[in-house]
C-alpha cells in the first residue's frame, strides 16, 4: 500500500520519495505549439511549487519540484521544427490523411512526444503509425498498425 506520508520518530512528517518522470531517449523534436505547451507546463509547475511552499505542503513541494525538473529538462533539450510550407512527403509537423483498406479515413498530425494526444489526432513521431507514414507521398500505401493505408492528403500543421 502506498502512503503519501510516513511518521518519523521525531514527529516530523516525511514525504515518500516520488519516482522521476522518465525522459525519452529519442530526440526531443517539438512543433511551435509543442514548445508553447512545454513553457505552459513549466509555468504551472512553478506556480504549484510556490503555492506548496507557501502552504508548507511537503508532498506538494515534492510533486511540483519533480514536475518542474521534468519540464525544465524537456525545455532544455527541445529541438523546435517549423512545419514545412507545402509538404510533398509525410514528415514531422505535417497532417496526413489516410484511407484504410476498409474505406475508413483517418487524419493524424505528427508531433513531438510530449504533444501527442491520440484523442485529438496528434501522434508522436516515434509511434509505429507515424514511423510507417514518414516519407510517403500522396498515393503511396503503407502497411500500418491495424491494416494497410493509402496517403490521400498531406498538409502542414
């Protein structure tokens, strides 16, 4: 059972050590939107840390400090990539529409790992779907997770 606080013998509350957020070994490519999101996360973590310090909330300080370390590291390693103006091939920072063998159409934007959000159609450039599409042109087909798909459109995001 996990506990947030453990009583120490001297009566002080000790905060259970939190694991660090894992840092991806992949290059930290980011879109302009992704870079802005990282900056927002840093600002949020700073505010949460200041509030936790003001309240002397040791667990809150630990959480906010950990988050601030993660986002500061991600900001330091960010490699901004401008979306191509008129992309001819599927690449980072492009939106691609595919038509599946069963007739379904799907549209994905290929973004950085921290920006990925499948519900919004944002996939990380490192996932199998993106890797299967990278470098393709309109009309080309690829074997993708979930079946084959043909690229029907490519635009900048």
